[in-house]
């Protein structure tokens, strides 16, 4: 079952500031005060100021390049993993706070890869399921190597990482579907997409089960999810000694590096595809759906002037109503030509060492085609792991706020004589991060922390990828002269 894409018309301005409640498309910046429960279209939101959130303490950290194999203690997201600045021990039992309702990413540029119903999917079940404690195995029955002497590099990646890739089955409120997930710790914490655990924003309190690579069907609990990054964390109930992946430093990727995607496209668990990194720091705008507790806080439906979005095709959806109230978020992603399809959402994008470099999230669609056309997107591992750390520590994640409304240079009338492309600042919030750094209306932002900014979506995506209070360096052009300034970002609420 495939939903029919909508094609709203593009917006002309974007605000770095995001209000989760009322995404009102505009062509000029106005002041707004974001609430703590809502988020808005970063392409059309208005500028406002919020206070910075406190620093979250990481629970797990990224692996060293010489990280231990999946399932080995001390590897990335293992109980003894540390960062260069902080050391923490994974909790003996996973935190399972009550899931907080918020906006849920229902991606679009993209058809999000969200789930397939479990009907008709063969499982290789094992005979012994311990209801008291669930232990992992490093020998899944679904990996077949008939000629080890001629095995490829992809085979070695799969042998290392596949035991930590799971299929996630979600149901509730008259709907159901499945996606993929990646085990990140021995005690059963799993990274996936927010749109997987909420079925594109339709299910507030889902029933979740996980199918492991060796065929066991296990109950799981949602720890928390972050709609801004489309990252969620679930925990496999009573899990012990589960195999888990090592996390690579995704900032060190190169275009052309090999990639391997593992997940459950079209409900086919354990599917492996390979390709290369096609592009880095690709910025995409994707739709998000709201699940407000109070109907009066629901975002307004899309209207003329909204960002250019495509609706999310939820493969295999077996019921439920679509949420027409859509805002949008901007993501900075890894682009790959490894074949990914609906159901790959939340699954692993791996490097040639079998380390996690990204969480598969969306695919470009063309002419109504909902399947793979060779243009897939993954949330970088650095962002996914930061958000997962914060969710595990506090139940929520933080994101940076520049405190400025921006537009594409080509869409801003005051930039008719501009000689560079970038994000043109059309409004600055009093007391915000941009104002404190001396940025002004008419400045053209061209670079953030060494990453080129070519339009408003680039800037919004890069700012959102930062944590609240993080320091960043911005390059901009004013009156034809180039400048650089250090900016301490605010907090998006």
C-alpha cells in the first residue's frame, strides 16, 4: 500500500528558529516564541529567542578507528566505551522513561523508508527463548557463506555487523508496520528512526517487538525519540550480552568510500546491499507529522508558500489515518547509491570495516516510484549517536538555534547584486546567538564549521545537527567582504 505524494509549493524564506506548534508559511520574518512541546517548519518559521539548555552527559561514545568488533565489551556503545573528555559506564539496566509525545518525522524528499507489515515474512526461529533474560548470539542462522575462500569484503562486513541489525515491528491505534534498527549496546539499546516507532506520527504509545538476526521475536520498549533528527532509541526487554555495532567517526568519510546497507526492505529481514558514499553534507527537507496532546496546539496544514516536500510512502501500512497537519525539518545526510527501500528505515549504513556510519532514513522518489532509484540518505553516525546519548541520559535531545530567519540568496530581493550563493539573513532575533555574534540582516552565510552553506536548508540542517550551547564558526559575506565569526548557539525548544 502506497500513499499518494503531495506537492506543496516552495517557500521563499526560512527561519533558523523553529516553533513546534504553528508552522505558518511566510515570505518575511516575524517574531515568534517557541513552546517547549512543538516544532515548526525550518523553512518558514519565524525568528525568536530561547534559553540554552544544559549540557547532557554522554552514556556511550564513538569508537576509536581500532574499535573492537560488534558484540565485544568496550566497543562503541559498549559498557566501557569512553570519549576523550568524559567517561561513563552504561547502566546495568536500560532506562525506560515514558515516551513523551511530540512531533514525529514523517519524511518526505524523499519517501521515508518506514515499515512493512510482518505478514508473509519468513522467520528462522530458534527453539530456546528465555523469558527472564535475553542473550545474544554471534552466529545468526541467516548468514550463509558457501565459499569462504572467495568471500568478498561485503561478506566480512555482514558477518561482523549483521548480528546487531534487527527488524522492528510496531503496532497500535489500528495501524502497524515494520522498519529496521541497530543494536548499540550489550544491554539491548537499539537506534532506529522516530518515524518507525511512531508509524509516521500515527501511534503515540506503540506496541514494539524486535526480530533478531537469528529469528527470535522479543518485546521492546520505546526509551524516547527526537523528531528533529528523526532518531529514536528502543530497548529490548531483559536483554543481556547482545551483539552490537561499533560506531565510526562519520566526519572522516570521503565521497567514494564503500557502503553496505543492512535492514528489512519490503519486510525482507537481513537484506544486504552495497554501494558508495555518493555525497556528504547533503541537505534535505522532509515532512514531519504532529501528535499534539491538545488539538488546539496542532500545526496548521500545509498551504501555498510551504517548503517543497514529498509525502512519506509507508510501505505495508495496514490501517490508520494519515496526519494532514505537516510541518518540516531539515536534515544534513549522507547520500549513498546502496539500494535502500521502504522498510530500510532505521537500519545500518556501514563502512568497509563493519562500523556504523549512518542510520538509513529516506530515499528520493521519481515519477511516483516509491522504491530504490539509487539515491538514498542516511543520518550521519555522529549525529545519531549524539542524539541517542542524550535520549538515554535525559529522555530528550537538544539542538542548536541561531536566532535568525534566512532565505536563499536567489529569493531575497535585497541580494539582487550578490556575487555568492548562501543563506541570506532576513531577520535577527534580539538577544539571540546571531545578534550576540554581530550578524546582521543582509549578511550572506556561506560556511559553517568548514561545511559549505549554499542555501537556507543547508544552514538550518547544520545548525540543527549541533547541540544546544555548542560553539561553531560561521563565515559570511557583508557588502562584498568576507568575514568569519565564532557563534555560541542557543537552544531550540
